[in-house]
């Protein structure tokens, strides 16, 4: 197994159906030409009685309700990029052989791992709308023969036994060569290779010797290698513009499938996604999604995107969209022997991202205190993936009453006598103050526009209870209860 060939039969038809959800499960045929000269070039299995070469008018009479469509070059380019991305996940040396066909140099690859990857790619591309077939053999030509016979993966270990029953048409003889060989009673590759190559060349010339090599699968060539993707983005337009989000969901999945495979083929994952909706009035709507865990999982991406888009309302219709993935190296970490981590990290981060898409990124995370003397100042940080060990007990135990903070603080009016709080009024807490301690003054960030200053008191009410009051530029509030 030195080379592999990836092909998609009826590539132009499947590329079109992949880009248009309304064609799924319907009888569809691609036509070329105009008017009475229009002929079917490819047809879906649902189009019973319709095949290549049939007149378009006759196709409509044989299969009522059939959808006759021209080829879509844009859809074919996108589908071929998906195929090339799938090829790069098998090995780094890839040739874009033709529309719907790629050749991969597998020299040095592990056979068992590569075969498992082939079957995985077949399943993924089938879900993405492309029925992939993969063949592997000692030469690119032999691998292409195997791909045409694969169902869906075929690895040729016995070239002679595999080639013997194949029709002569696999070797692509010219009409003249085919006529000569038919006269000799030769109709298979095995029948031709049973003849000595030298004798075939003597009677049919150099072209006959090349035909014999193709029949034996021995034709060698140098692959024209392509480079993997360097940017991971997709942009598409709607004509006419769309008013709902549903068509956007379908396109997002299709392009995300290709971007994710391109990332894997290049050895990257995505750390964040950027989505831009191009509106009909010339404006755009942009949003960046920082993925909680870098990866190339399409389902995880779509859950984050769809959760946000379900609540999006735009002032104009959507004329196009752009999706960009920021690449990053896959995270590598070594877990500690006694660390208590997440049982299902992927599910945790996906659910966290869905919550962030609804309430905002700045409202999801683990609170951590800021480096400031400002009371109750904190920032939301990314949650830790492993539970930290409990902190050791302090040398000196805490003393004094505990402050139970109210979140948010309770607004209150405070009447003062002689500079001391004397009565609380007009809030959730009212009553006469029996005793008061304070004030404790604190201020900071005086050199910034958001400078702050607060005056803190501790009061005991006549009705019972000790509370902490604070006065700032916004007025008085009850910060909490001491017990």
C-alpha cells in the first residue's frame, strides 16, 4: 500500500446536492447544452429511467418531477476543497488529480492506522454529502483502479488477481486499439497482460506497450503535490438575500465541515471562530466566539454558533456570510496522578460556551479577586480543568464576627446625628441605630476616570442585628450582616 486515490463518483451532481438542501432525496439530473440539444450528464439514483446521454425532454417524460439543473462551479470548488482536506488527514503528500479525485503518497505511513483513517473519512464525507471511495495500491494507477471498484475502501495486495477480471476499458484503449484487441478476443485486463509485453509492442507499437503497462497497473508517474490550506475561512453569498436564520444554519455546517478537516490536515485546531453576517443594506453583523477548548469538532462549533444565532435579529436581510477559524496548536498537557479533573471535558466546555452565547462571555467563569484594595472587586476567569487541592489551614485561626455579604447590596437612607448614623429608613432594613463604629475610609485609582472612594460603618440596631453600611458617590447601602 504505497498510494491511495480518493474519488467521488458523479462528483458534480453530489457537489450541487450538497450545497442545496432542497435537492436532498429528490430525483435530480445535471444537464449540459440548451434547448433540444440539452443532454443529461449525471443523474441521482432517485431519477429512475434517466441516465447520461438522455435528452432532457425525454428525462422529464420518463421521470415526472425530476429537477434538471446545470453544474454549479462554486459548489464543485467547495466540495473539492473538502476532498483535498480529507486527503491531507491521511498523509502530507497530496495531489489534486482532478475534479472529485485526489492521490495520496502513503510511503512511510502505518497501514493499520491509515486504513482506520480511510474508513473514518468515508463516514465523515458521507455525512457531509459526498459518497467517497478510496482505493490503495502499489502505484497511483493501481490505486485509481481500486478506487473505482471500492465499496467504499479497497486495498489491493494481489495486483494480478485484482486486475485479471477487470474490463479492458479500465486501461482506456483508443477506438483503434479496442477494435484490434476485440479481433484478438481480448476483453479484460488479465487477457491482455497474459500476452508478452514485447509481442504486444511489436504488433501495436509504442502505444500498445503503454496500454499493456496500464493494463498491468505498472504505469508510474510523479505526483504534482499541493500544499495544505494556510488560511481557514469560508465566505458565501445568498441570491436573493434571506430573511431567516435557517438557511444560514445549513451553510454553516457545510463550510464548517471543510474548515475542520483543513485544520486537521495541517495539524491545527481552532481556538476561536469569527462569524460575519453581510447585510443587504451594506452593513454587517460581527461576532467572535472564543472556544472554551481548542478543537476541530464541528458539532461543538455548531452548538456554540446556533445558540447565539437563534437570538440574533438584524435590521436587513442577510446577503452573505463569512466564517473564519483562528488556528492553534493542539493543547498538550500531562495530568497529575492525584488531580481531580472533569469527567467529560468536551461536554462541559460546550455547555459553558452555550451559556456564554446567551448571557455574554464576561458573565461566565470563575470569579477571582482583582489586585486592588477596592472591596468586593473581582474578575471572571476561565474555569480550571482540574480541581485544585484544598488550601492548608492558616496558622492563626480567624477571629471576630463573619460578614455575610448581600449581593447586590441593599440601598438604604441613613439619617445622621452628630456625624454618626442614627436611623435607617426607606429600604429593606429600617430601625434606630443603638451603636455605631467607624468610619473606615478607603479610596483608590484616583489617577483613573473610574476612581473610587468608600466610607464603611458597622452599626447595631435597637431591634437587634449588626450590619455593615457603606457610603459612596452613589449613596448609602447595606453591604451585609455580621454574625
